[in-house]
């Protein structure tokens, strides 16, 4: 199992690709998940520009390879189902470009979001349905899946599969795929090109046990990529207001929960169990660190995360069971 990072944490401190890759190498990391457009940005990986020039593409690959780093995935999280056609068109284009670039780079996986449509053809903003009553909501949900979600991802899924690329979805509230059931629903309707970019941080605050979810997803053959990110539930604020919290992430004192670096939401025991279960499921790819901790700088957060994961990650193949 390798430890890597989604590179957005370095955008401000190391704006040049070469400097960022040097930093990653010096930190002792082994892989990069590169933002290739949409919400993760494209500072280090402008797919449109790289696709225009084989020479630029060759030099780009050399910069990564000479540092003995692996590109674990291209990150292109966006909302190509957005009811604003201009946003949907732009996010769709960048998703398609990421697929084409991944093929050329020899990267098997792109990480992304499922998107969220509006409630009708006339909406301007996405509508994330979270309850089954009044009866308007199931009608919206059925319309979204039947008319927007499944047709779109069938088309993109075929395109990705034709280019040898897998689609790894982050289960993220605010989008139609946000839990185990909705991820597997999309996979069942589209095919085995669909899987998970498994990020436990979004599951903790929903009350989902990430290890139970991961086992179910792995049993379906859908565990493609994994993020290392934690969440801390504020027991007082949650007891007062519940977990559906729309306050800004800047309002750290009053939120019901916050994203944290690993170990600051759940301790060594939990993360050791998580990594051990990954090994049981034969996941031997990358744990990609995602830093979105509002209480810690990127530099400090990365240092502490890497030190924590050194204790947690299983690097070697298991010993022969000579005792049985």
C-alpha cells in the first residue's frame, strides 16, 4: 500500500509543478492525485493544454517519473449534471478531457463526483433530495435518476471504458451518489466502470460506518481508490442541532462537524482497523491524503498526517502463515 496526496494542498505554497513534485518526494510520499479541472483546479495538470502537444505530454510524464512517483488518479470533481447548461457543459468537457489524458498518461482511474441535477428542466440550481416526504421529493429523485443521472453516466461510462479508464466516485452529500446504496445503484445501472473513490470523512458525519461500507463496496468489486481524510463530530453542537449543518467551514466553533487530518477525528485504533480491512479486501493501491482541515496549516497537517500514517499503513506483504 502506498501513501500519496491529492495535490490541491500545495497550490498556494508551490505553484510550479516541479516544486510541488519535489515537495511530495521530500515528504516521503509515493503518489500524486492530480487536479485536472473543475473543483480541484488544474494548476498542475491542464488537460486541454497537455492533450494538444505530445511533446508537452512527454516532458510532463518525465517530471513525474524521474522522481519515482506514481500518478494514482486524475481528480476532476465537478457537476456535469448541473441545471445551468453552461456549467454542465464546462464540467462535462473537463471530465472527458481527463479521461483522454488519463489514457495517454497510463493512469487507470479518474476521481470525480456524480453531480446533482435540478428538480426539473426549468431549474437554475441543483436540488439534493434528502427525505421521502412530502411526495414531491420521491418524484424529483426518480426524475433525476431516470432522466439525467443514468443516461449521462451510461454515456460517459462507455466513453471511459473505451479508453481504459475507471470512474471512481466520491460519496459526497450534495450529490446524487453520497452513500453505499447510491454508489452501488449507479454501478448497477451503468456497469463495472463505476466504483468508489472511498473517502471515509463524508461517511462519518452521516452516521455510516466506513468499514462496513467499504466491505460492501469491495464485495461488489467497486473499491478503486481511497482517500485519507478524517472528520470530527462536535458532540455538543450535534446534540443541539444535528449533523445537517449549512454553516460555513470557517465557523469552526459552531459547526456540528469538521473535516480533520487523520487522527484528529478518529484515533490509531480506528485507522489501524480501516487499513487492516483494506488489506483483507486485497486493496494494495494508494491512500491519498486530502487536507481540508480548517484548524491546521497545510504544512503542519501534512507532516502530522504522514507521521500518523507511517504507524498505520501496512507496507509489506504478509508473512507466510507458518503457525497453522
